């Protein structure tokens, strides 16, 4: 960066925003939402240790206020379980949060005990002892299988004058007047001279990210009419592309025998990470893994992805290349009750900028969606179904991002029914029972982007009558999506859209 660019910090037209994003070429992930950096670092460390098998070390700095975020402790548990000795957490313990003291204040002994309870090897550096800090940073690399942590006991605004040093209410504030002069003078004293040229050490080797592979569609062997759960087809497809490319990895939140990532875990176990019941950290780890040049698939029940929404939102800001899969969606799962029913997930994933959403209805379309997701750079969400559903499509059927499938019944249909996933099969039953009236059934497949032109043409042919049938709340689901995009031509003027 040019020195003069630093003067644009936090200006509206500057890439130097208040928090880092990959708009800057030296930033891999965005971490402005607290509690996410350690998960991303854990993902990077995991990839380096188990996939790349390279002796690199990762350092993650967190504030003591940030350590109130539960996701930090999820990341520590993950790091201990997977023996990430190539990861060091640095806790800047200056006792202040944003509006008041952090929970532990300056009690670094308690923080040390908490970190040790998560099996970290903990070092403490006090009194701004730079020499000891440098020495400690060298020592932490000697622990091959144990995550390490350094508590740095600091004073906020050290040597910046009595008005600033160890005082609250300075979070994110610019200095002016005499305070600014005092700080500048303090900083100048720390340099040997104003002409001192400070340069980091050159890395011993450069990591060059190779282009991502283009994966081929596996040969499918389904028979029309046989019943296969799309979650099972997802497991089959994930294993197939995992065998095809060593850049595919999978992580699950202790649901692998339900989401069916267990197939991948058994066949490609060196590229499977168990994330346990910690969905936030699972997404953060996936973001870290993709920053190392891999394509991660993160899977759990559809409803539990909602727990990690902030991580998914930040993944979009990070321009992350991650694939999310939510199984057991909707009311269809039945006996498990409402706490397990993902009825908000489409609305949530639709709101993510640039996201792609697939809701496959059978095994063929599901396997095709997995390959499409892997070959698309960005966030992709695949919604899978728990129960077995009939195979509708031939193995050779092609599917595309932003395209739906139309199943017509006659030239003058009474209504166009838009469905996806499990409700598509119910719509086909209705089409058969009401074949005299004539129903056009649309298998949406690509919920986002929506094939609005095709839906519009079908709706026009049915005199503007559209019926959406979905296993999701009305708000933010297929209903809202179709109404927004298709109402333009059919019009509410005739009161036909429902």
C-alpha cells in the first residue's frame, strides 16, 4: 500500500474500512463480526496440517471482550480435539470491552484457567514486555499436537497520556488536539529514527494457489420410480466428487449419519473434519479451509444452519467459496417436532448476497446439484429431504443454475403449480388426479436465481393463475420469491395470483 492511502482510513470511498475485508489483496477473510476469526484460523490450521501437511503456523488475535463470544470456545474445543498445535491464540487482555469492562476485567489468572480447561498450553506476558513476547512467539511453535494461547496483559492506550492510558470510552474514536499530539510524540519515541525502515521477514516459501478444478458429473445409475432420499443422493455425490478431486473436503455438525456425509467420511477420511454440535464454528472453519484453496461442504439439519446465520453473512462479505447443505427440511420430517423443522432456511439463504440455492426433488437432480455447487465459485445452499421420494428424471437429464423444469398437462392448463423438493411430488399427484382440468407443474430446482421467465410464460398460459406449494413458511419462501418476480406480467389486477 502507498503511505498516502493510509490517510483514507474509514472514508466512504476507501478500501481501508473500519474492519478488514478481502477487498484488500492481503486479507483472506472478513472478521469484523467478533468471535469469527479464531474459527477461520482453526480452519486454515486444519487444512495446513491434515491436507497440505506443511509446517506453517497460524496466529489469531482476539480481544478479551471478544472472548465472551461462545464461538471462540467452540473453536478452541475443535482445535484441541483435532490437535492443532500449529495454531496460537493471542488474547489482548486490556480489561475493556466497548462500553465497559469485559467480564473478567484484568483478572488474567481466571482467563488462563479457562483456556487451560480447553486443553490449551497457556503463556502470560505482562507489563508490555516486548522481549518476552518475542521469545514466547518463538516457543509456541514447539507444540506439535497442542493448541497454544498467549495472554498479553496490556494497558489500553499505553504511554498515550493520562487522559487515555487505561481509560474507558476510547473505543473506535479518533484523536484530536493535544491528545493526538501526545500520541504522535509517544509513537515517535518508539522508533530508532523517523527514517527507520521496518520490513517483515521474507517467507521461506510462497504458497501459490492453484486454480480450482472443474469437476465432472458422475455416471448415475437410478431407475425412474425407485425411491431414494435426496439426502442419500447427496452423500453418494459428495463421495464421488471427493474421489475425483483432493480439493473437496467435508465438515459436519455431528449429523453425518443423517445428512449422509458419512459416505465421504469413510471413503475420504483424510479430508473429513468432524465439527461436532457447533454450527457457528463449522461455518467459520469452512471459511478458513476455502481460504487455503479447498472446496468445503458444510452439512447439518436445515434448521441448525439458522444458528450460524452471522457466520454465513460474514462468509458472503469474505467472498467465500463454501457449500452448505441442509437436510431434514420442513414439516415433512414429521415425528421429530417443530424444533427440528427447517421452515426459515430458504428465506435466510435467499437474503445472502450472491448466494445460489438448490432444492432438488429427486436423486438425479440432487447429484447434479452437488456438482453444480462444487463448480460454482461462491456460497451455494442445497436443501435435501429426509424421506424417500421417487426418481423422476432420467440419469442423463441436465440441470442448470437459474433454470427450472416444466411438467405440462395439456395446452390450456387451469393453473400453474410451482413446487420444489418434497412438494413437487405432491404436485405431480394432484396433476394426475386433476388431469381433466389440466395442471402445469414446475419443479423449481433453482430457488435462487429464479427462472422467472419460464414461470411467467407458464403462468400466462394458465390465465395468470399460480399456486405455490412449499414446505417452508410463506415469508421468504417460494411464495414470496415467485410473487415478487412473476407478478409483473400476470398482474394483481385480475386477482388471479394466489
